[in-house]
C-alpha cells in the first residue's frame, strides 16, 4: 500500500470517528479540498454498503458517483489554476514595486542629502515590501530565492539603517554610495522575471510613476 492509500485510509478512519473536514485536514496535513473529495467518496462507500442486495441500483449509483467525482476533480483543477495565476500576479506586483523603489534610490544615492524622516519612510516601504513578499511566498525560503528580490530588499534595509545610526529627527543624511553599492543596485534592477507568461499591464506600471517623487525630496549637496 502506497503512502497516499495509507493517508486516505487514515482520513476515512477519522471520518468514522465523526471528525469534520477542517479537523481532518489539520491533523493529516492533507489539503482541505482533497479531504472534501475523500469525504464525498467515504459517504458514497457507506451508501453502497446498504445496496449490496440490489446490484442494479448499486451500479447506477456508482456511475453517478464517477460523474460526480470527475466534476469535482475538474472544479479542483480550475481552482488550483486560478490560485496559481493569482499568486503569480501578486508576485509580479511585488517585482514592479521593487523595481520602482530600487530605481528611485539608485537615482538619488550619489551626492544627495535626505531628510531623516524620509530615510525612515523609505526603510518602512522596503520593510512592508519585504513582509508582503514573504507572505506571497508563504514564508518558503526556496520561493524567496526564486523571486530573488527578497535578499536584495534585506540588504538595502541594512544599508540604510546603518546610515541613520546615531542620527536624530532634525538631521540631514548625506548619501554617498560607493561603486560597489551602485553596482549592487544596478544588478538588482537587472533581475530576470520568472513569470514571463503573465504580461505586465502598462497601467499597473503607470500608477506607480511619480508616487515616490511626491513623497520624497532628496536634493543635491
């Protein structure tokens, strides 16, 4: 008996003990949508047990069951496809925002002075993007690496927080990134997107244009 069959048998045993689908899913680690399919199958089997003396009625019920299960599988497949597309679009939106933030900081990192509060605000935006990226990747480090931008965000947050050490709210912070830092930003902006099958909507890009310029006012020194 393979692992899936053992797991299915365990799920059926829990059904026998009157467990609900959500509890079964949590206890076994099986996706709740799969548990629901097995719940239907379990009920069907229980129904067939009562029809052992009527082969014709049992055959009709079995055919109806097969059709029902096929519809459920198709519904589950469609749900998974829609979910994958939604996740990819969410990741794409994080990539777009990442590019905007990094392009802005690159263009205002050499010979610019920032208000202390604006540096804090920029760090806050980066941390928010970091948290959103972690959430859309379901806190899976492998997914972080696939999305690639996560480590870049963490690195830039560390860099900016070093600049504001021992500074106060009234201070002005001079940015003078060295060549390696600029190279780091350049390389970060050359990332290859993993989700080329989803076309970038220009409207989504345009909605972000000018937003950072309205919030931040770094000037040359």
